[in-house]
């Protein structure tokens, strides 16, 4: 293999495909990126056996060929080169020579024969969606999914598509987030699948740089999904199993509704949270008809804190205990004023944007 390409393009490509690399893998080749020169392009691939990312850049290919090299090493090295032309050359000992105007190095690689085969996703169902909208759906829900645990089905984002709407749902059984986005065209058939958290996080990393006009192409098969945008392909397995009927836990009514500033509520909750760490992050929300929401924690070995926030209240006085981290997680994703709905002490707390009905967040209460 021998080729020349742009340092800037190579750096971008390495950064993108490196998202799929798991550096803790015990299989050495999974720590590597596959480089393949063919047909005036340099193709790059990486996988951790759960997700895979493919990307290609233009290159002046002198000799076709392939090699796998350590992802972290080559990405870091190329990022330290000056912008300009870079030559990549492979010798017979599976060593990659990287040559630029002021540097010349060699990186030992592994035969491409050991690199796992990237699966092909059957086009059982394919559609497109605004990349920015899909990123919003992911960013507003993925933090609520379970990390590990005994229920694998909860370690992903539940994606449901009906007509011209996509619904994202994530829960770890202690809190739940639901986000709805609109599609420009109606779906040919309904969608129902669970996509792993790691996949969604890396996809969001890619999509966050997209502008309003860019489209994300999605292809779903029985047990795999393919996302494609701007020449980047991300392939992932799907989580098998039936997602729980989450709608059963959404309260249909409330006794108290608060309208409050996100900024004021965030600052107050953060202050109280400093003292709630020794109390399993338990904080008490006490709403009274004088227009005050008091946020407090019980006395701990380091002290206690009570913070008052001005609110607009509808309904009766109310008091409930929740996990401060769960409240702060959702406040970090909401930019406008929010509505907080409370009912009984053991009924979930509902947080919504004050404007719009496309987002819902539920926090299970704590026993006091």
C-alpha cells in the first residue's frame, strides 16, 4: 500500500472512526483501525464488535493494499503533524510508514486478515430524518438509560416510529425520558427497536456537528441498524427483547403544578446537592401557595442547606423527595422555563418544558 492524502482530512477521518474503538479490548486487533487503499480513496474502519464505523477520504493511491494500526497512536501522531500532504506506505512486515514534510515515522501494525468482517445491514426498512432533530432526540433521553444492570433491555434507547413521528424513550427504572420529533415524510411501516447506549452516544457525537439542512439516513434490519451522514457510516447491533410498557407509569393527573425558571432551579438544586451527597442525594421539594418552592436536605455530618425558589403554583401545597442528580440531569438539557407536576408522595414527579408537548421526564420519588 502506498498513497498520499491531506493531513487535515486524515486527522478528521481518524477521529471519527476512533469513536468505535474500545481501548480496553483484550483482542489487540480491536484496538486498531483498518486502513485500505483502493480506487483513489483511503477507506478507514474500526469496530468493538458492538458498533462499527466506516469512512473514506480522497487519496492519490500509488499501490492498493491494507493494514491495521493502533488507533490511539496513529490518531495522536497525525494530529501533531502540520497541515499538508502526508504519505502512507506499508512494507512487507506490516509496518506503516507515515511521512510528511518535516517528519518520518514507522508504526507497527497487524495483518488485516485478523480484522473482523464489518457486517452488511439488510434494507428491511430505510428512511431519512433531520440529523439535528435526531441528535436532539438522543441528547434529551440517552442519559436516562441504564448503564449495565440486570436488565439489558434498559441499557439502550427505545426508538418507536409511527406515521410521521419518531419517539425516543430511555429509562433505568428510577427515571424516564421521552422525546418526540417529526418526520418530513411518513414511514412506510412502523418502527420498534432498542439501540445500545454506546451507539447513541457516539452517534450524537457525530450528529452534533451537523447543520439544520443535513439528513441522517437510517436502515434497520432484524438485529442491526445503519446510520449514514456526510459519508460516515455507523453500524450497530440492536438489543433483543421486549421493551417494558413505560406508558403505564406516566401520571395522568396531578395535584400540584409549578412553573419555574430553569436557571433558578438549577442553581438552588446544585447548592442543596452539595449537602445531600451523604444522604443518598435525597432532596425534598416543598411547594406552598405563597409562590415558594423550598429545596432542602436533612442534616448530614457536613451540614444542611435550604434554598427557596420563586414559582408560579397551581393546585394545593405539596411535598416530595427525589434524587437531586436525576433532577439536575434533565435541567441541564432544558433551556426554558419548566413545569413540575406533583401528586402523592409515592407518585412520580413529572418535568416538562413550559412550551411544547414533545418532551416528558419522570422521576420516581424516594421514601422518606
